[in-house]
C-alpha cells in the first residue's frame, strides 16, 4: 500500500520529489496566521500539531512568560535512521508589523507577494514551510534521515528574545541551520556582529531663553557637540556606529532645554571592539557635558553577541556538499544583521544562517520566488538526509 499523508495544506500526495503545489499551499496557510512578536499562540499551535504528526516529540517552553507573550518556543526531536550526530533546524514564528490579515498572493510570474497593505511574512515563513515540506517528503519516502531537532522561536524580531531564554540543555545537536537570510538560495552567513544599543541622557539647566539664557546650560547644544565629534557610519572595516534618534527640550521655544535624550547603536564583528567603542562614546559625552557645566549618563544593552563559525566545522562541509549535489552556487558570507544563531553559538551550537527565498523583508514589498522556495526545500531535505 502506498504511504499517503495529509499535510498542513490538507492535500494528499504520494510523489517522491518536492511537491510544489503543496509547498505553496503550506506557505500560504502559514502566512495567513497572525503572529506578531509575543502573539505567536496560533502559530505555535499549528507547528506543534505538524511536528507531532511528522513523528516528533514536541515541547513548548515558558518563554512567553518572560515578555508578557502568549506562547513559548516550540522544540521537537525525532529519532532518525541514519548514523551520526543530530542536526538542528530553526526559524522564528513572529513577524514584523504590519502583520495582521496577511495574504500570500501567487502571481503568474512565479512570484508570491502580499496585497501591499502588510508584509508578506516570508521572514520567516518561507523557511518554516521549507522545513515542514522537507520533513513531509522524507516521511513519505520512508523516513530515512539523521536524528533531527527543530526549534521555532518566539520574539526573534525583538532582538532574539525567545532564543535568549531557551533552555539549551535539552538540545543534543552541535550543528545548526537557521533559515533566516535574504539572497539566492545557496548563500549562507557564517559570521555576525555584536550589537550594542545605547541610550544617553544629557542634563543641563533650564532658563528663560529671552530674559536670561546665559544662566542656562543648553543640553541639546552639548549633545550636538558630542555627536559632531563621534565617528558615525563605518568605523574601520568591521564596525558601524549610529545615532538613530534625538529628543530634547519641552516643546517650547522660550526655554533653554535642560534635558536631551539620544538612542544609538554599535555593531562590530569583535565583541571587545564594540565594548571599547561604546565606552569611548560614553566618555566623549561626559567630556562635552562637563565642559559646559552639565552632566551625561549612558545605559546600554548587549542585544546580540558576535560569533564566527569555524571553517573546519562539519556544518560547512555538509552545506558545500549539499550545494554541489543540487547544483546551487555555494556562497559563504558575513552579515551585519542578527539571527537566533547568535544565541545558539553562545551555547556551543555552531551553524550557518541560510538564505531561504525571502526578499525585501520588513517591507510591504516583501516577496518570494517560487523557484527559490523549492530550492531551499530541496536543500533542507538534503541536509537532513546527508551523512
């Protein structure tokens, strides 16, 4: 008797290749689920059901409780039949706004878009659909695969919040593939930066701007002088610095402003250099404030820590073999963006972030090429089954 399954799309199939129609339907259904950050309940329920149907033991943690959310990270393990250590695949469940009422519209040109009023949600539903379809195809072909682990994280778009609180003691794999990168399939990022976000408060002294401006200490002027002295944009080859917002004063033209607040960030492939640059910025503002008789205070948060996957790590060789076998260009890159791989690396799990058929993400122009969606599904399946 032929082995037939009813997948997420509700379509019965028995073919041994990538089922293009079912893959598209799976992607469309996932896109239609509203899952803004920390509101991933409906998505988590669907993914838990799918993993269970595909033979995984499934757990959901309490990550949402840390952030006032309604769902936790979803973890699944499936025992394989091919010898070798487990392999971990991961995407995130949340989607940036505007993300409510999304629809995935298939064009005659082979491109999938939203209706233009929301993001599409390919970040990260294209990778999620690829994982589910690859598992479905493996199941229908007899289930030959490595030991597999899957994690679907919450709150990734809020600086990797879900993966920051995950209990990694349950993870057996030391090799990971995160499906969360733009670019042609066959592209993978092996390095990402530390990201430090900082807030600075400059304090001066208020005074009447017309009657006695000389008795005031102009907080905005202090901040302006400090910003002019900063190195912004690219600082060397491996660092960027930015001031993203400035707010000061009491919205009145006749008051010398007492306070000014700034928000900025530092990114660097070197964690130590990022910390050093942050300290330099703090000292620079203190100097300018003290010259004028004011003061300044900086607070900062390390949102992402830098990592680099070693060239000799097994995930590198496995990825190259997969690309060669499938006729894909193998392009290894650095990225200045963040992904859950940063937190995995801090817990001893090295890996790659794979391009997963999503383009123009975080915009209402986001799209997926169906041909690329098929390619990433083929790639994931190969990685799951390769010795």
